[in-house]
């Protein structure tokens, strides 16, 4: 009986050891006891950042595979990903190494890619992008701390001085002490100026306190506004006139754009020039009257004869007078 119990106990411990070995192997192999199923993808990085075999591959936070193995390929590191057979990954999806936590393991994170994009085939290479890890972040924080320390040191030196000269507060205190009289005089002058302004003295004081000046200023502004309105009206009228001229309306528009009217005007001007030229040359009746002195002399002689004939009218009758005038003229 004792041998039987001992044998049963040994068998039970053996089975428990097998179960523990199974669980351990399943955990380390990513749940694959024998041949892995699914398909593989290649993800290349400058550094795998502590990524190891058996780490998870996740899409949208859901586990879709494991890292089957890691290897060096020239000047980069590659992770061979084993993807579950029912999961399709778009060919424009991107893989990155994600840190699960400060003390957690890393895993491969893959985004969903574009909807409708064809899936990656077995053995294809997936696009990757670099994300900062905890070491990079801590290095950047250390650099930032050094820069902040330097900035604070410079600020402290500026405030307190570097031992050779006084700091900012010392310089301000010295500046105020040396110029206290000037500052006092300036404040006194400002007080006097404000007092005069309150009393309405000076031009600015009157502008501030005298309502008459305010009313005049408002009236001047109103006149300026009215003048501006009139100027706008004038400009609008001028634009209207220009528009009419451009459209050929009115006398000016006709002269500018009507070829017939322009030809008539040019013809009239040419005729006037021809008439003036003839008058200047003494051609024609009017030209002779203007330029020939003979007609003027004859007219003067006739007038003199008429005057002499009129002088003799007093001694003769009407018929005799007419005869005398006729003889005198002709």
C-alpha cells in the first residue's frame, strides 16, 4: 500500500512537472508548441531597443502575432514577425517599437493603414518608423536639465553679480541713488504740469477743460466730413462725365469718339483757315475792304463832297439842292 501511494505521488509530481514545462514553453514560444502558423513580415529598424523573441505584435492594442526572431542585416536590425493567419495588414501600414511601460517589455505596434489598401504578402517588408524609447527620453531630459541649470546659473549671475561687478539689483539701487535728485525734480515737474492741466492753463489744458474748444473741434470735424462728402460727390460726377464721354454721349463725347463729327470739325477749321488766309491776302470784297486803302480814301473824299454840298442847301430850293448834291458827288 505504501509503495502504491508512493508510486502515485511520483506520477502526480511527474504530471505536474510536464504541465509546468508545457506552460513555460507556451509562454516563451508565444503560444506555439510545434510549427508556427500564419505568415511572416520583415520589419527593419536602426535599433530594436531591447526587443526580443516572443514579444507581442499588436494592432490597435490587439495581439495579432509575435516576434519570431531578431537578427542583424547589414547596418540595420530586423525583426521577423509571425502574424496570425486571419489578420490582414495593409501595405501602407507602419510598424514601430512601442514601450509598454517604464519596467515593461517592448512590443511591435502596427497601425491600421488605409482602408481598401491591398494586404501585405507572406515574407514582405512592412514600413517602419522610429519612436523615442525610455533611454532617449531620459537623455533628452538630462540635456534639458543641463541647459536649464546653465540658464539658471546665468540668471543668478545677472541678478547677484559675478564678484567683479554688482548684480542687477545693485546696479538699479546705484542708478536710483545717483539720480534721486533728477527723479525728484522730474516728479515735481510732472506734478506742476498736471496741476496746470487740471486748471485749464495752456493749450492742452484748454483743450481738456474748455467745452468751447471741444465744440469748435467737433464743428471743424463736421465741416471736414461735409467737405469730404462734397468731394466724393464731385468725384462721382466727374466719373459720370468721363463715362459719358467714353460712351460717346454729349458734345464732348461726340467730338472725341464720333469720327464724322471730328471730320466736320477738321473741315470747318480748314475752311476758317482758308478764309482768314484770303482776308489776309486781300482777296474778295471783304478782303479788299480790310486791306485796300483806296476804298477808304474814296469814301473820305465822297464824305467831304457831301459836306460841301450840304453847306449850300441853305441858299437853294429842294430841287436845286438835289441837283447840287448830285453834281457834287458825281
